[in-house]
C-alpha cells in the first residue's frame, strides 16, 4: 500500500473513531439529547474531517520528501476515512434508544480500532495484544474523560 494512502487511512480512521466516540459520550452525559448527539456527529464528520485533512496536508508537506501528488493523496484519503468512519456512528443513534446507541457506538468503535490495530501489528510482526491494548486503552481513557466532563458540565450549567 502506498505511504500517502496509508497515512490518510490510519489517521482518518483512528481520529474518526476516537474523536467521535469522545464527543458523543460527552454530549450524551452532558445533555442526554439525541439532537445534540446527531448534530455533534455531523459536525465532526464535516468540519473535523476538513481540519484533519488540512493538518495531514501540512504535516506531509513539512516532511519535504513527498511529491504534490502524494501530499494530495494523503489529504483526500484522510478526509474520506474520517468522514466515513465518523458517519458510521449515526446509524446506532438513529436506530436505537440513546443510552443503548451510546453503548453500541463504544463497542463498534473499540472493535474497529482493535481490528485495525491487529492488522498493523500483523504487518509489522509485532505482538498483537500489545498494540491492541495500547490503542484500546487510549480510546477508553478518552471515553471516560469525556463522560466525566459531560457529567460535570450537566451538573454545573444546567
Ligand atoms: Zn510522509
């Protein structure tokens, strides 16, 4: 797989899962509003995909080793992976009651992240459980922090 495409895929997928999970868990515990959660997911899918794509664009450019075409492949693949993976989280929210949808989203996000980590580890012949544990633990930390902040926001400002 081409370096530039791989950069966009890894970044977009990981960021699409972690950012969206953190946001919806925080919005849920902060507002318990389906509308807020749906708005959050759509905003991340658009605005944060642009922001990440530009971040990767500048980052790849600053390496000064890539052609313009390679930089643009990384930019566009970042946008697409972030956009698509962020949007997948809207499915449980539309189909399920909000509390269940958040639980389903956490399970879905951790499964995709775990599977992607397994693929990376296999390819690099590293210990799979170490890579998976590392990434899943970081995601869990983000989820817990977002949940606590949401609780705090709701008890402080409502
Ligand atoms: Zn690079």
